[in-house]
């Protein structure tokens, strides 16, 4: 066996995405200086957990971490997929942190993926599992991902700090490659849907959040429906909390989403978190999330800012044909994604701001990534 050639990288930024792109492009990577000067140097627990998840869904991948955790060697294997898999995501980041890369990897597996993920289903840092159901799955369908076999079921909810949530994720494989698209018309908002949840607190909190959010939206359009999802007992996880996920659907089939969760702070972060903000009253939660959604809609574009990275990645993985999309203001995560796509896949986007609308038009020719895993015996 010949000597493995590693792509050399530095720092901890976008580690999750670098590992995803490394796996998709079959590029071994060596990352050094991972928080080398920090008080707690090296890989954090959620990053190690993500590496373990890659090992769960892959065959023959190699992970080497030095004693201090500041140096990582990763040689990707073959994405196998499979049924009845399980992974505990831990409590330092929510399940949403793991979902985005896992869904993309699952599409290029040897077999369809069916996995149980345990941990925190809703928090204020990562997209909630509800947002994945309401917005991310419809986004994947636009790229030709089969409807059959694409599903996310919430078994129980769990919020910080003690989690206790559980979901079942099913991802089908694509038999060849994704479908290039031109998606530039955001249309007009025709309806707003959402889901408000509460765990181990009064059911009245959900109703208060919904009433406050509807108070903002009903001045603008009549078709607003927000579902209440109160959990009790084993389905409520281990910590009290509440939150809401909203999605605006447009006349051209775009889904613009926002979400938030209010729960008690994690133990380590007690000193860093403003308790008043963490335990925001439900009326304020409803009004603030409604304002956030209106802000996302005002920015324009076919997706919200949290989905920019996933949209760009899917465009880059498309066949060697032109994909063209319109987004609102580019966010830092979206910009970093464009750089990582260039480094790993060799795909460059043409970025053209449109001052008249305040939006940005992006187009690229995809790398034509095919699902080769399924063809390997």
C-alpha cells in the first residue's frame, strides 16, 4: 500500500463541514493547531462524537487524534449506510449539529440509512429537528432526492442541559447523482406554518407563544396555523423548556424558516449566559420569533440564512451542469462553505450581488459527484 497523501489544514473552524467534504471527495485530511492556544485545547466532545458518527455510518475510515486533541488525522472510508444504527449525540450540541452532514452523507451511501439519534432535539444554537422536517427535507426534494424513504420522526423531545430526546432518521440513497437546478424566484408568502413545543412545563406556555406570534402575523396574512406539541412523561426528555419553529411557504414553493428554544443553561456556561435571556417569557418568545421570520423574508432569497451552506453544497455536488440560485445577504457560514467547496471539490461559484433587490445571485457548474458506494460489492 502506498503512502497516504493528506490535505493539510489548520484550526477548528468548520471542522464538521471539512470532515463531510473530506468524506464525499475521498480526500484524507490532517488538521493541526485545533484550539492549540485555548484554555481547553483540542477537539471538543461534540466534534469527537461526530467523528464516532462517521465511523458508525462508514466502513474502513481511519481516525487518529493526538494526546492533547490538537491534531487530527482522518482518512475517509466507504459510506455504508444501513438499518438499525444508533448514535448518542451527547449534550454539548444538539442533534441538529449532526443532522445536516449526516443527511448529505446518507444520500451517497451503499445502502439506505436508518439511524436512531439521541440527545438534545431543540436548542438555541443549532437548527431544531422541527426545522429539518419543515424546511430541510423539502429543500432536498428539489435536488431530485427520492420522496420515498426520506423521513424524520421525533420519538421524544429533549432540551438542554440534560437532553433525553430521540429521533429516527431515514435517508434514501441516490442511484446516480443529484439534479442541477435554477432557483431564483422566491415568490410571495402565501402561508405560515409552525410548531410550538413544551417539555416539563405548563401547557399554557405553548398557547401563549402561539397567540403572541399570531398577533404579529395576522396583521399581514390570514393563513397562519401553528401546531401545539406538549410532551409529558418519557416523551418530554429530562429538562424543562419550550420553544417554537416557524416556516413561511411562498407561491413559488420556497420555505423560509426560523426557530428558537428557551431552556436552563448548561452547567459549564452558567456564568456566561444571561439568565433573563435564557428564561425569556413566552409572550416575548412569540413576538421575537415572528419578527425574526419577517426579517428573513425581507432579506429575500429562496432559502433562509441558516440553509445557505447546505444549498451551496448541494449545488456543488450536482452534475456538470449550471445551477443558479438566489439568496439574501451572504452569512459567514455561507462564505466559509464556498471556500471549503472550492478547496475540496474544485467548484467555484460566480457571485453577483443585485443592489436593486439586496439579494445575491450565485451560479456554478457542479462536480458531478456520483454515488459510487452502491456499486462497490
